[in-house]
């Protein structure tokens, strides 16, 4: 069951609201002695998270199918980078990481518990069964995602998180689990940052700009690559080439810099043109991992009023902090 992106969470009666967690979506299956974890795309995840498999295998309930999110608390944040590091072929590395940065699972739906099939039941009933399941498990690392039926409370979660939550998910309490459908709604936070345009890449034709390379200055005054912005119209891509070519110069990236060709390039041009750090652009982004925008940013506007040296790394929102996670989980409402 998936979610459709909306500008605002819905109003009116009959809705349930939950935080949108920034982890790996995961269905967990147990049939007596066997436990399996499956990603949203249907790929097995169990071998990458053996500590979660062991935790679920130790529960008293020997048959269930539950839906949730895998997360990794690491240091002062929940770390998406630590989750990504688990998808590694070496069993020895996975074993080491599972001990050093153990993952947890946050549950928010139930399709089957104890042989009782729930996927065709309304969410209100499924949620009650899930709450009973987690309470009976009495396992500190088995987390129940908070929920509320009050729209104002959900909005307050976003405000209180300081931008660290990924958003809010809205679900109809009277509907069944509609697998494979975008039957939920998600409102994602719109984060923006003013970034230095430190370079760009041409498209395959070599005449139109494919993407702008974005940089921010750290505390040491070094300009590091933090992401890219693309998705321009054909006319804009031609205009950008004319606007940026006069700014060619030595690379301004004194910190993390753009890389060269890789096995992920799929034959596309990865050469980039270095620019003098004179142009500032405001972009919208979703999440940050390791001081980098995880996905491509969206163009908002040029900032002729902003000096490049004012574009600092501390603009970027951090990932969800464990203390905020604890506060959210302590405020579960039914």
C-alpha cells in the first residue's frame, strides 16, 4: 500500500495521521520458525538486518504479517546512510554493522496476526490489533508508530520536529489494506536552501545544461558539493548555457567535489564544467544524508541578493534526532 503526494494533509473526519519515517519500508513475515523481511519492491531484506530477524523470531506470536519502517539510530540522528551501508554483499561486514549500529523496526500496520487475516478489515480494526500485538510482545526494540485522528496534532508534529521529520501520512480509518495502490496521502516537508552554483553538466548534445552542481561552505570555509538541480525546460537549458559559460574558471570546490564517470552513469556524460563561485540559487530538497541532498533538488529562483559566502552548510536540515523520536513515540494516540 503506497501513498500519493499532496500539498496539504486532508481535512474532515475519518482520517488517521502518522509521521512519515525516513527509512526502508519493510513488510515482516513470520510463519512459525521462519522470519522474512521484504522491501516495498519485493526484494528480501532479512540477510542485511539479521538483528531485526532475530528480534522478530524471539516474539511469542508465531504467525504474523506486519508493515513498518526499518531505521538505524546512529549518534545524534537517525542515519539513512547507515541503512544504505547494510546493503552490502559481504556477510562479515553486515554482521559487524548489525552489532555496531543495530537497526530497529517501527510498525504502523498489520495484515495478519496469529492466523487472523486483517488486510480486508478497516484500518481502525487493524490498528487496534497492531497495538495489542506490540503490547503483548513487550519488546523495547519493537516500536509502534504514533498516530492521531487530530489534524492539528499531526501539523504540530511537523512544527515540533524542526524539519527533521520527512512528512505526514494520512490514511482512511474505514478502508482495507489496498496493496499496490496509492491509497494513502503523504505531505512531505518542503525544505529550501540557498546554494552556490559551483559548476554544471552539459547534456549529451553538449549545447544544453543538464544540471547545476550545488555547493555550500562549511565552518572551515571550504565549498563542498551538496547536490544538484535538474529538470529544466528545453528553453531554459539553452538559456542556462549562455548564462553560465562566461563564468568558467578553476574549480571552486575546495571540499567535497564532483566525481567522474562511474558504473552508474549508463553512458551519460559525467564531465562537468567548473565555474567561479558567483551565482546563488535557491532550491527545494527533501532529505539530507551525510551532508548531501539525497535526491535531485528542485529549482526555486535565482538569488542575486545573496552573497555566495553566505551560503553555509548549516542551512541543511538534519535527519530525525533520537530525542525527537522518543518524544513522538511517547505521544502515541489511539
